[in-house]
C-alpha cells in the first residue's frame, strides 16, 4: 500500500501554532485580568481609605458645629413644675438640620461616595436624618439597642453611614459600607477618660509615679512620669520603690503640645507608646452652679424654703431655719402617746462604742412592747431618739425634729416621708432593715452606720436610702461587715467620709452600693471599703468633690489570683476575688492615690482639675516592708488599674452637671 503523507507537516505546524497562540492568549488574558484585579483592589483600598479619612474629618468638624450659639443647650433646657428638666421639642429639628446642611451636603460631592447619611439610633425606632438618601435601605430591622427618652434627655446616638463606589467604571463595581457610631452627650468632658488632669501648670497636672495601668483614653496637659512609686509607712516615713513604667491601653489626649517630648519607649510599660491626640473641645464644669441646682431641686421637693447659693458658707443656718419653720399637723412638746419626754437619757452613740454626753430634756420613741405606726406628719421640738427595740416602727409621713435625731433599729424601721432635723441626723442600723424612702435632710451632720450582716440578704435587710440626702455640714457613711444601699443623690455642704472597718479578716466585707451622684462642697475621703454599683453592678457612683479627694487602704494587702498578666489590656481575670470600685471620681483640686499596699481596681474613671498623683507598683504584696523588686513586678498585674466604662454616657442622670453644648464621644467603627 502506498501512503501519501503530503500536507501532514503543514497541519502539525498549524496545530502547534494554534496551541501556542491559545496559550499565549490565555497568559495575556490572565495578566490583563490580574492587572485589572490588582487595579480594582488598589482602588478598593484607596477609596476606602479616602472614605475613612473623610469620615474622620466630618467627625472632627462636628464639635465646632455643636458649639455654635444656635445649638447652645441653654436655649432648649426647661423645667417643669416639679423642677424636673425637659427638652424642648424643636431641639431635634435644629440639630438634624444643622448636621444635614453643614456636615452631610458639603461632603457628598466626592466621586467615590455612593451614599452618605446619618441614622439616629437613640430610640428603638431608628430614622434617617435625611430621608432622601436611604443608604442601607429600610430601617425596620436595623440594630438600635438604645432607649433614650428624647423629651427628657439631650443625649443622642448617631450612626454615620458612608457607602463607597469606584468612579472608574471599567475597573468593575467596588463598594464598601462604613458605619461609625457617635454619642452626642451633654455630660462633662472628664467622663470621656479613664484618668487625667486638666492643669498645665508645672507643679500640677497628671503625675504617674510607678506602674499604673489604664484601659482607656487618658487626658493631660502636663504629664510627669517616673519609674519610682512613692509611699509612706504608718509612722510617716517616706519611701520609694523601683517599678516598671505605667501602661496606657488607649490614646493620650491633650490640648497642648507639652507631651511630645515624653512619648518615648522608655516611659511606658513594655515600650508601648500611646498615640497622642488633640482635644480642643474639653469643657470644664461649673461646680458650684451644678451643686446649687441639684441641692435646691431637692429642697423644693421637700417643700423647704432654704436655698444653697454661692459656695454654701451660710447654708447650714439657712437650712436649720427652714426646717424649724416647718409646721406639720402634729407637734410634740411633751410626752404624747408613744412619745415620751425624759430629763436625761444615754446618747445612742454609746451603742457603737463612741463617747457622747447624755441627752437632756429629750424625747424617745421605743417599741419595747408593741409595733408602732405614725400616720400623720410629726414635729418634735427637741432632740429625739427612735429605737425599734423589739418591734417594728413605721412613719408614713414627714418626721421633723427641732434638734438632733437618732434612729436606731434592732427590728425593721420604715420611713415613707421626709426625715428633717435642725441638728445632726444619726442613723444606726444594728439589725433588721432600716428603710428611708424619702429625703433625709440635716442642717448639720448626717451619719449613716450599719452593722447588719446582710451579705446574703441585701434586698431584705440592712440600711437602704431611696431618697436624697442633704447635709448642711458633713456626711459620714460607715458600713461594718455589711452593705449600705444608697439609691439616690447626696449633697454634703462640707466634707464626705466613707469608711469601713480597718480590721477585716479574709478580705474586704464593708461596702456601699451606689446609684448616685454625690457633691461634696469641701473634701472627700474613702478608706477600708468597697464601692459597688446597684442593679447587679450596672449603676455607679459619680463623686464630684470641690476640694481634695483622698482614697486610701482599699483592699489593703489583697492580691489578684492568679497574679500574672494574660496580656493586653492587662486586666484581671473575671473570676478574681477583688471587686472593682464602680464609679467616676472627680475633684476640682487635687487627688493623690496609692496602689502600693492598697489594691485599686476602678471600673469607671478618675479625674482631677488641678493635680492627679498616682503611685503604683505591680505584683503581690503581703507587707509594706517587703515589696517586690522592679524585675519581679514585670508581667504581673498593676496594683492600680482603671478600666474605663462609658455606660454612664448612655444613662440619664439628671443630677450630673450639664455643659452648654453637646460633646462628641466616638464609639465603634465598622467596615463591611
């Protein structure tokens, strides 16, 4: 057979050429596709970055807008007949129009912005500020976990939403949705920070001696850093201890440039330098004005004609006069029914181991033989002792005492009306429940003590105050192996002292539970006591002090278990036995605190207008004379920790000072 193979070579050549051509085209196509994907990815990154930058610029200009006169909160604050603050309805219209016209509209022209809007999530029914731009569609299922009453509160929570696009259509569609949550709050600037000081004077400012730990932002205009903690022995001998440096797990804010030379690795724990940021919006409170407003609101609620003005220098006398002039329907001048007048009786303070002179020509109400109930307003002209010795005692209406008042409970004692006295008020809860549901107002000192062991029965025993407390002079809170429950506000015209038993064995068991704003006209001191929040620790104390603040001997020689850190943010494990102090602590003057023998764990914040000094070491301490060396402290928890808690910004606390403009608190940022 003869084979004719002519043309086969040509076919093979053409086939090979085709294969290589296809492969070449595939390579070229892949290269072009890869290049396009690279370009698209680069565009995605660039435009997302530009959008974030734009968002930050918008956020930074918002404080200037909120500071304009037309948004001055004084223009919208009103008081009802019960001296309760409410917000004019037009406030939201003015705020929303200003944001749309001055923030949104000027920034929508960017070619990489598909949509821009702001969603008000202050209530469970979120809404767009500009209904013509529905950036995320229907808001029916939009997450809005807040429930702010806009008629009573200036606080607003806003989600700024940016949807990006790729302006180069040939690169394909690229889109990102960026959301940043902002809290607009009328609360004071110090509530933004875990700790700080406003002063930029050389001898004041924020002084970090040793190794404290702050989980949150810190504010300082003048910052002093040293690697030695300072402390005193009980005999007054001054000592120093080498330590690692302090840690700031957040940003460092300032209104000046004084801090730049300090931003060196050697000045911070594990050489982790915080970012320095600017805060030109910091607004100080008007302390006396705020304290006077709250005080006078409480006095109006109790129908007293007195008023606190200026710095309250003559407030005690004014208060005594107003209480003395109170004329309830029943007045006691001699023995009357359950009320007995006696020439001499022991001062009840002797019950708690204090020496006091007997009471002359005073009155006594004692339930030795039967339960007692007083259904009408009552005024006693002289010193009065009320003792629930064997049976409960109940006052349904106002109790007025023109003199000193002593309430001593062994059985339950309930007050559903105001407790008013021209002299001192001593409330001593020995056992059972002593419950004050209305205001306690004393022209001189107000002293609350409790000894009832209510560790397992806080709801049904112990000392509870649901009304406000006002003192013309000083306030003392003394829990001994118990919990005192304070559910409203305290005004101390002079000093505040919260003190527990310094001889606790096996851990701190003296504590005060707060849901309160407390104003102190002079100094405040806290020692040997735990401060916890009401409602399962969801509430807190906000303590505002005009003069110096001193907090000492907290969890003295107590230790975290385990003591070694788990890493950032250097906070104790949840199952540790040390309870955090729940609150924000502010002073117009100086505060000095020591985390050396003591162990401070504050969940909230700490701020001094003039000088805040913190001395702290790390690690276990069982004796003030045997402190761990610096190299032994590394990788151990600090004995002074502040864990910032911004929940206070979202709670309606009428008693807090309100500044004249809304302030911006940045929250979460999400990029989808």
